[in-house]
C-alpha cells in the first residue's frame, strides 16, 4: 500500500492526514477528517452532492485525489458560518430531504464570491452542476437570487 | 476511491516528466500522464483505467500558458476548461468547451485530458481541427510541433512516453465567424447526441463533429459536399450525409437513424448561420 502523509488546509486549519494515492478528497475529508458535510452520491462527477470549494472555486471532491489538495485552500460546508446563502436556503425552504444541500450551498457560495453580479444564464450554468432528487430547484433558484441581492447591499 | 495504488509524481519540467515516465516504464509500472485526473478517478473506479505510476503534469509552466505569440494563440494543455472559458480568447473554443460536462466539472477537466482522454467524445478538439492548429508534443525525442490534422486520427496519435503540452492556433481563425451546437438526448449537461462545430474561412465552411461516430472527426469529403455551390442547400446536405464516416453510433443516447435525422437538421442550421 502506498501511503503519504500530507498537510491539507481545510476550513482555515492545517490538518495532517495519511492517505493512499488512490483516495479521493471526498473519501479523505469524510472518513479521515470527520467532515461528513460533503455527500457521496454518484462518485462519478455527475451529481454535485460532494461539492466543496478549492481556492474559492466549486470542486466535485470525488473528482479530486487527496494528494492533489496539498497547497490548496479547501473549504467544506463545515467551514461556512451562517453565510447569506445558508440563511437564504432556510428562509426559502430550498431543500426537502437535504442530501444535495451542502453541495448546492458550496456551489452557490463560490458563485456569490466569484460572480457577485451573476445574471440568470450564469446562475443556471453554475447550478446545472448539481442535482436535487427532491426537485427543490425553484426554491434553490429563489434562495441564490436573494443571497446575491443581499450580498450586493452588504458589499455596497 | 481507487482500489489500486500508484506512485504519484508532480514534475516541474518537461524533461523531468519524460524521465519519470521512462523510468516507470522500465520498471513495468504502466505509467500514465495525468492533468485533471478525473478520468483516472472515474474510469479507474470501475477498472477501466489502471496505472502504477501517475505523472501529474499540472505544475509544468509550459502547460499553463494562454497568450498570443507571433500571430498564434498558444494554450497550455494543463489549463482547465473553466480557465480557458473565463479568459475567452478563442470564442469558438469557449462556445464548444462550455458545453462539456458541467461548470464545476470543467473546473477540473483539462484541455489535454479532454483531447487525449479515453472517453471518446473529446469535444474540445473540434475547434482546433477546424483551425488547422499546431500541437506541441513532448517526448523522449524532445519537443516537436506538428499539424493537429496530421496526427489526429480519431484520437491524438502519440508515441510511448509522449504528451501534449500546448496547442497553437493562427490568429486569423480566432476571429473567423463560427457556430457550435450541441444536441443531447435530454437535459442541458453531459455527453452529446451530436455536437457540431463550424467556422467559415476564405468563403468555405468547415465542420467537425463529436458524438456522431465513436470518435471526433473533421471530414474533408463532407466539407467539399457542403461547399458545392452548384447544388441547392438540400442537395449539398444530402451529399454530405452520404460522406459521414462509419460506424454511426447506435446507443442509448440515440439510434444511428435518429442521429442522421438530427445531423440533417444541424447541417441546415450551420449553413443557415453563414448565409
Ligand atoms: C462529469 C463528467 C462529464 C463529462 N462530460 C463530457 C462531455 O460532455 N464531453 C466530453 O468531451 N467529455 C466529457 N467528459 C470526459 C472528460 O472530458 C474526459 O474524461 C477527460 O479525459 C478528463 O480530463 P482530465 O484532465 O481530468 O483527464 P485525466 O484523467 O488527467 O487524463 C485522461 C487521459 O488523458 C491522458 N492525458 C491527460 N493529459 C494528457 C496530456 N497532456 N498529454 C497526453 N495525454 C494526456 C491521460 O494519460 C489519460 O489517459 C466528462 C467527464 C466527467 C467526469
Ligand atoms: S459524488 Fe461527486 S459528483 Fe456525485
Ligand atoms: S433536497 Fe433531497 S435531493 Fe435535494
């Protein structure tokens, strides 16, 4: 077995962890670091349930090896603290079973960070990366739009 | 998570990458160059990809460039599709690439990985086939520059130990009128039923396809038919359809008959766009 001990910067903390080269970042953060917010779904890059942020951009953590995470700023849902997008999801009931929610929120969080003036087509393009089996899509759209709007007022 | 273990290398230079490959090959480790690593993870998980030595190219600076040099746009193979789209230096490439997978996945999938991947759609190659781009290849024999259309036959034909580092495109193609259309079985993300990319240069329409056959291609015979102005548009399309290479895909995305039907309509849209 090929084991590597690596440092990962997760949620503004340096975590030392021993991984196999074939371990995905998803597996590592859930099983080795106890951060179970990112959810395993398809494990194939299709569903977005495992979405986290890497250097501010959304990333499907099943498409990334843990060893690739060295030197990156990684954020999981556990690293967000009552952000505008989290409040908006609650206010607009943007979930039912909640399984897809951390992935959607991390994607929306990046969107607000990277594209604060996102128009409808940009919102659609980004959010198409995630699937909600309970079809809360309308509520999710409402939540992200309201968070983008509030963010504009906050930053002005 | 993969069931097999491998050595993981992050070379900083072209020479180091080739050396690592040769060394691993001598030791029977079935080395693999990777850049985005998504195909290694997704196909490796179901035992369709395997290596005992993964050589990750993403730290090699030559593979991360995106700039105009002496009339050519040079794009590094390590760049993610999202980075290329954000810069939007080659609008036809942006248009075609931004329909591959989904926005988040494109933040990990690289240009080199898409063009050289086992998954046969390789849609990002279409604009470069149309633009007669040059590819910069690195291998045991050093660095070579070759016309893409000479070494792309269904896939990029690389010798053992070679990898793609850059694609260079003549500026005049960058600004040529273009259209790119992706038709899927359903939804707005994922693999194509058919993708067509087209551009018009020197009064002639060029077309390249993915999803129609089990490989992406540009066909000079189809283009000759589409540019035969002695025929009506309908007749040009019919003669182009007769030149589609075989086999035409017949799978869960759509039957070959349905694909030909969709292709006919796509060709009408393409010719209509340039009228
Ligand atoms: C969710 C999802 C959706 C997808 N949808 C589409 C789609 O709509 N259209 C489409 O065309 N594709 C699609 N793909 C396929 C994807 O583009 C390919 O699997 C691609 O290979 C991934 O790129 P990568 O950089 O992660 O490759 P890697 O996993 O790094 O490498 C893939 C292969 O390419 C080789 N390689 C990588 N870089 C180089 C290089 N520089 N030189 C030589 N060889 C190299 C590797 O040896 C390996 O065999 C999708 C993939 C996913 C995960
Ligand atoms: S589990 Fe990663 S995209 Fe589905
Ligand atoms: S709320 Fe159940 S999958 Fe989205």
